C-alpha cells in the first residue's frame, strides 16, 4: 500500500501505535476492497479512530506523508486498507466522499455508495444526521407550522407494528406530532415514516420533508417506497430524493413513476421488482450514470427512453431483459456498458458508436455452474452468434469482460480469441483486451469489481 508507514503514523498518533498496527493489519488481511469496507463499517463507534481516518484524507501534510497527495490518491485507493479508512472517515464527515478526485469517484462508485449508506446507518444508530452540508438545518420542514408540544401530543407508537392500530385510535392525527427532532433514534424515524406515509396528506409530506437526507438506510428506503404511492409521486420524489454527486440509490422498488421531478439527477441506482418500465427516465436528461437491476420475472418493457438521455455514458442493465428490444441502445451515448443479454442476439453491440468497455452476461445453459431455475424463470442459453460478436468488438478496440461461470459459450470464446488479445482471469471474471499496457490495471479492476 502506498505510504503505509505514513498512514500508520497518522492513525497511531490518535489511538496509539499498538492498536493502530492491529487495526491496519486487520484491514490489509481482507481478500478484497469490498470486504475491507464491510469489515470497517462493522466496527463499533470509535470517534478517535474515525477522526484520525478523516485526517488522513483531509490534512494535506498528513496526506502527503501517507502518499495521498492529489497525484497519487487514485493509486493509493487501489489498496484495501485505504478503502477501509475511507469508510471510517465518512463516519466523521460524510462529505469526505464528495472531495475525492472525479476519476476515483467514478471508478469506485459502487464502493462509495456502500460507504455512504453505512455512514447514514451509523449516524442513525447514534441518533444524529450524517455530517453533511446537505443535511437539514432544522428538524422541521421550511414553512411548516411548529409541532405541538407538551400535553397536546399523545403518547406516540414505539414500534412500526403499532402504527396502524395507533392511527385507528387517533383519527385526524396531526402529522406534526411525528416531526423530526434532534437526537431521534432510528426506530423513531421508522415509526414516523410509517405514520406519515399512512396519513398521506400534503401536510404529512410537509412534515416528512424534515427527514430528507442525501442517502437512506435500507429500512428507511423501504418505508419511503411504501409511502411514495400514497402521495403525489412527483411531489414526493422532489421532496425526499436529493441528487447526489455520484449516485442516488433508490434500492428496491416497483416503479420509477415520478422520478423525473428530481432536478439535476446525474446518477441513479435502482432494483426494479415488477414489470420494469424505464419510460419515466426520459425526463432525467442530466443522467450520466444509470444502474438498473431487473429482479422481476416479467422483465423490462423496453429501453427506448434511454435514447433521450444525451449525457448517459455509463449503463448497467442487469437481470431479466428478455422480451425487450435492446437494439434501441444503438441510439445512446453509452461508453461503459454492463448488460445481461438474457439469451438475446448481441449483434447490435457492434453498432454502439461510443462503446469502449463492456461487461457481458450472455446467458446460461444447464451445464453452467450458475444455471438456476428455482425462482421460476428458466435461464436462456447464450445466442449462437455471441462469440463472433465479442470477437468483432475486440477487433474494434472494445475491452470486454465476461462471466467465467457461463462456460457453455465463454469456453468457446476464449478458445477463439486471436493472439493479440490479452486474457485476464480474476474473481470469477474473464477480461479481454488488446491494450497490453492495461493488462495489470484490468486485473486490479476485475479483482475490485469496478468494471466496466
């Protein structure tokens, strides 16, 4: 790891040399960066360690000692230990993630999103909002009336399971009783989300606005999706979802209706659990990065809306895509594409004018180790012409990554690649490139799962 001695010195200054060495050694023993992040976020709260981690990234003199000057930060963050420290630093100040170099933020977006969610959960557990300029300055929504206090407020439900019966016993409940307040516990926030979502009036949305933040823990996202359909969907989206510098993570939801009301949305990640209609995205003309996982067996209805997004350069479209006309992707500006063909003909991929990097799932046959039909959706084998398609892409200079477990077609592909194509196998992936200078970098990206 670059500057490992310097990092040890910085952390040791805060928590002592013996403990600093123990912590950093633990981080370095993880097999990959995502696991190191997971290990870090599971550590109990330790403000001294978290402030020390923040100093590594924020103090220019200490950063230089640790090898983290502007010219080397991206390289340093190839190390497991630095990602773990970044996860701890985000506990102290989540905006440290916003100050990363653009290239680092782009390549490490999935890990940064994980860290951001973990920081939000940590802050919620401590009863405070994450340290962020975008956090609401007041516990109440701007323009709303002050919440009633004292004897005017009845005893509120303590658990989500009690909300329905409590509301039935208190018809006409004032939404302001559930307003956000300093020091509120995570369980109380969930109760408020459920209650305000059940009330479902414009006044309830005004109060709910006081809970808006840059990112939500999964349990709060689930409550927001439960509530979304009870309000005007556009007003709700504009109120509760803020466009972040990297990605707005919506989690699992059944529809994107109303998402176009979120102004300035440049990145979006979502898991669609029912028939996936991407049409609402046509309004999101600022989108540059889009990650969609289609979890429902019904699949995606189509991708035509994506052709109306002139700045869309990174697209992940995974899961059940059968039945959709994927050829419409030819009319997009996508440069980096992760795609599940789900057995479809991939010939259109050779006509994506800007494509530079592709991660591809072609399909699974019964002989493949990843073949699984237990959920009722029988996997489809890769299209017979897919090997030829990938060879043409490689000839055009496109870097291609495929899934090693899809042996029914990948074994034919690797046997057919010409001698000027470099084959890199790592972490369940097979990377193919004609750029000899990038072989080592491709291996690192495969290991860290940051392709395409």
